């Protein structure tokens, strides 16, 4: 396929269509509405299902129903809408049915604003809904990656009967870039052994539910999902590395923050600073092991995020206090410039770093004196 | 030799599982009517039920069809998802009044407004049964519940919602009626209505709902027999039985 100019949100929508999306249920919210609008045209022209729901509550439960029948189904939203979906997300996880969800994150909490942010990392990666479950979470940093990861998310969701979430921000959702679409895959209904598509004279009845009224049975379910998660952790960690071979300083950032950090890393390299970038693609499962290995040869880490340091805690878990971890964040919809991150790299290359201060405290201290 | 005629048996639409409902509760009657109708229409093999949260949370144990279990109040949205991707299947929700008229009011109204081709069996027993008899949107004025211990005071606790009347105003609704389960005659009428609701769906004629006035002897704190009297004497006058909307196309159906 030739490269075409695609807007991030529309690219995600078309990528889902080409991955065999059979049903989309959504609700308008900035900055993801183009996904809904695009699919309101595209799905009917292909004879597929599009419903604009009455709310995100409605949308996620339509997704839940369609997912139970075994078809490829998706919804998309932005931060406040995702909060509303959390009930349904927990039920979908508890029922072990596959579903794809896209969160084009914006500034928060509350109504916040519609500017790009990464404040929903914890909600996506560490739950959000009630109970024990873990979704797969993918974080694209470009329109091309958004296309590729959307297509991948359907395969992962089905493979593990799990929720696969794509989290991006308004930057990736709204910008246009040249990108290549995959070939159109035909809609294909798998012959699952779990879906409730009615008996049709072929089998015994099936029930899909998240109820396990006996605690011992619920525990079994919890452990089944946990063991599946361990397989996902072992097999599905994805990340991109840049200039890490001889890096003394390792910058870690996902999505847009990671992409901006790459500009800073490239600039620092031209100055002779041995700095590299690790950009997690799967923020869940998180690349703990990769960071663990990097800790053996790096002098320090710099975590950059468009939030108050949410992934920072996962990096610190992997580093285990062996080398200093520093943090630089912009929040509330403010996007950092590469120079801001470059300044941090300069500072780290020049000064002695401490293991004793929490990186968030040190960052706030620096901000107060800036 | 005398012949024996079997006049009453477990419908094919039921599994062998005994229900968990309290003695005297009319959920069992409503379940049976639905099972009989699905059997008589020959659609058990292509039916997918959506269970609610409430006393009928375990409905999926009793019907011999595929079933999914919705979050509290969300059954009409879930049924929408099922039906839209499986339009040739029969999809129904079975919901109580806490589920449908309280937490799930948004989902039921919009499913009806969209004219979703699903059937809703709505059990109105004027309280939240499963959690122990709290006030529901359908609780009668003055009626005592565990959360309106002095009787529902409409000045502070609002007025009951007449669901069948309200939904009948929506253009997407094809069939919307209220029946009662308090005596054999009304049970027969209820079954006819349930049949018409499923016929509406199988013909693609829009959203269909049967509201069933039902008993809750345990939480009402009266005997099963007195519960039936309570429905007749107090609920029917407040929630009049009748056909609130039957579209022209549905009126032509002869079964």
C-alpha cells in the first residue's frame, strides 16, 4: 500500500475496519470524535454495525453484548468518557471476552480540558474498574504506529480473551502524517468455543457472566486470568529502543512524551552525550525486565511523561533503587518542548545525582526554582 | 383402560434447575410464561437472553437458551450489542424495576427510542427485592419499604414512574403493554402479551415491552395470597393494565 496522509483518529478508525471490525459503539467526546464520525460513514457503507450510544455507559455495554457473540468490536473515548466505561470494562474483564478500546487522553481530572495529556496511565495500566484484572495497553507515538497497534489490538484481545486498550493523546489523534494502511481483511467470524451466539441446533446452551457466587470459584477465575496475564507478560512485551547500546543516561517515555524525548536525545547525541531512549509500546505488560537489564549498564534514568509521574513508579520498581531515577513532567494538557528535556539531560550529564530523594520531589523542587 | 392426559409439565424452554425465588413470588410465573412462549414459537435454538442485576440475576440458570449477564441496569444496551450483530436471533432482557426504572432508565429509554428490535420483560413489584426491599422508583405513594420506613413521602422521595405509559410515547416502540400476574385470568392475558411482544421482534417491528405487575411477599411482609390481593387492590389501580402502544402493523398479527 502507498503512503497516504492520515489524521490519527481517522487512521485508527480505518485500521480497525481493515482488521475486520464488525461493530462500533461510541459517544462523542473531544479529542476522539473523528473516530466516531469516520465510522458513522464507513461502517454502514460496508454493511457493518455502527451505533451512536446514549452515553459511554451505553456504548461500553453494547460492546460487552457484541463481544459476547464473538465478533470483533470496538469503542473509543477520551478521559472522562473512559471513566464512565470503567464499570463495563470490569464486567468485560470478568467475563473474559475480547474487546478493543481506544482512549485519546486529555487534560484532567474532571472535565479538565481537551489538550493532549497522559494522565490516564494509571487508570489504564493499573486497573480503573473494580476487581482483579489487567488489560493489555498499547501506546502509539505516531499515526503509523496508531494504525499498526490498532490492528494488533484485535489479535491480542482475541488471543487472550482480554481487553486491549490503545492509549494515545490529542497530539497523535489530531495530527496528520504520511502512513501506510494494511490490506483490508474480510470480516471473519471465528468458531469460538465460548461465545453466546445462540444454540442454533448445534450445541448445548452457553452462558457468559462475570458472576462467581462461590468465593472459591471466583478465586479460580482470578487465578485463571492471572496465569493468562503471566503468559502475556512473558510473550507480549513490546518497546522501541534508540541509541541504547552505549547509553549512560536512559530516557524513558511513552507515546507523545517519548517521541518528544527522542528529539532531545538526538540533539544530545550530536553534542557527544551518551544518552538513549526506551519507549515502551506495551505500557501493560510493562517492560520491567528490559529496564532491569538496562540498570546493570546505565548510570541514570530520566522518565518523561505528560502527567505527574505515573509510569515513573513502574520504572522505579524495575530499577529497584540501584541507580538514580530522575523525572520531568508537564501536566494538565501542557506539552513539553524537546529543549526542556534536553535541559534535563544536560543537567544529569553534568551533576552528581542522588539516590535518596524521590524523583517527583526533586522535580517539583527544581520547578519551584525555575 | 383409563387414559391419562398430561396437562402440565416443565416447558422445554426451562432447564432442570430449581429456581431460587421466594415462595409466592411471581417471578416463577413470569419465567414460565416466557419459556412457554419461546417453546411455542419454536425459537429456543436462536434465542439469547440478557439477565439483569436484581432478584432475577440468576435467570440465566433457568432458561434453556444462551444467556449473558448484564451490569445493573445495562441489559438494554447489552441486548442492543447482541441484536445488532446477530439480527436474525431472538434477544430479550428480563429486568426488575430497580434495574430498569432506576439505574437503567437511560439505557431502557434510548433502546426504546432507537427502536431496537428486542423484547423486554419488565417485572414491577414496587421495590428492590434482592437487596432486601428498599424503595424503588415504582414504590407506591405511602408504601413502607426498608428505605422509606414511614411510607414513601412523595414530597421528599418523589413520585412513582409509570414505565409503560412513558415508553409508549416513543416512536421506536412497536408494542408496549402492562399486564398483571395476580390471578389465572390475568396470567393468561400476560402470556398472550408476551407472545405478541416476541412476535413483534420476530417480524422486525421495533421495540417491544411487557410490564408485569408482580408480587414480593417476603419484602412486603405479607402472605403470598395477600400479596396477590395487594397487587389487585393497590397496584392495578395505580398502574392501570392495558395496551399503551400497539403499532398498526402489530395489530394485524394473528397468532
